[in-house]
C-alpha cells in the first residue's frame, strides 16, 4: 500500500535555501517535507492539490506551502512544455530573525499562513515570477536578499487565496499517511473508470460506512463529490489543451454528455463550451 512520501531535502553547504527546477510530470509525487516551499510553474494548465484542496491553474501558478503540508507535484501530467522554479527553505531559515525582528513581522505572518497553502495571482504573481527568474544570475548573498524582498512582496499582497480552511485536515493526513496516500493514488488512477467506494474502502481495510465517515472527516467532502471535482479539474485541463467537449466527457469517465455539462456548470460556474471559449479568448 502506498503512502504519502517524506521528501528529504538536501541543501548545499553554506546555503539556507535550495533553488532548482524539477521535472517530474510523469510521477505522481504526493509528498510532504518540513521545509517551507515556494513554487512557480508556467504551463498551459495543471492540477493544484495541496492538503485537502484540489483545483486547477492556467498558464502559471505561484503557491507558498508551509512545512509538512502534503501536496502533489505541480507539473504532474503536464503535456505541453513547461518551466518550473522551486525554492525550499531550511527549517531554521534566518534563525530567530523572522519570528523576533519587528521588521519581519509581515513575513512572519506570511510564513504562518503558508501552513494552509497560499496561491497568488495578478500583478503579484507576475512580479514575483520575474524576480524568481532573475535569481539564477546572482550569487548566494544576492539571492538571499532577493528572496527576502520576494517574501515581503508576498506578505503585502492582497492577490492571494488561502487553499485550506484550517490545519486539521493536514494533521489527519499526516497521522494516517498510508491510508491517504493510497486513497489519492487510487482516485488518480481510476477517476475515469468509475472509482468504486467499496474497492477503495477495502484497500485501506475499512468497511464502506467507516471509510465514508473517515474520508468526509479528512476532506470535508463525500467520496463521490471529491471524485467528481477531481474529474472536472481534469476536464478543464483537457479543454485547455484543445480537446472537444464530447471527447473530454468520455475521457474523464462520464457516459452522459448532459450530466457532464450539468456537473461542470455546478462546479465551475459555467458550461464547458463557455469555459473553453473564455480561456482561449484570455490567451489572445
């Protein structure tokens, strides 16, 4: 049975952070680590799965993730070319300075909020993206100063969405890493083939009734609602990659086009054709 993976982050000697550009799009890496992480990715469309939150992003994504908050790699299943920049901070990054220096009060608050996962948008995302791309041409000290500037910019921004309501779900997930890892991997592998609640309950050695209670406590959603949301997020990705509505409907496991349209509209707030048209218009 698979479990949420603990990623062991290695840092270069003499550095308090790690800057790299991973490429893992063929790997389902549902993982966590004690280190705080800032992720920026440019791609047509991808999945954002942080804690119990799941949604999609288009064109680019900027997310700040607190320590030990489980998340899926942001480049998972990307089909077109993409670019990703990841910053991971040592758990003792800047020592006690961030929590004790009044000048860092806003950044300290940002770091605490990161425990729930934060996605940034608008001008904030665009400006931070430019600053992150410039880091590779700097020495270590210049990179550190630039990172502090980035964190201050993020801390002052109102262009953000907090991804999880509280840390309760994170605590549940980490206490039961094997079960939740197996459940999410089963959903990812079978979302297009009518995932069976009885089968997944058996995989984690629970009765169906006990599993339904467990899953609802973990995610604040029923198993069926979670699977449907996962399907619709995959549908959005397919539509943004140029697939037509009918083939998208069948690709994610629905047999009724009318039901797919109804569910898509309920979750997204617009029907698939409007969503695809608006996204294509936004690219022009």
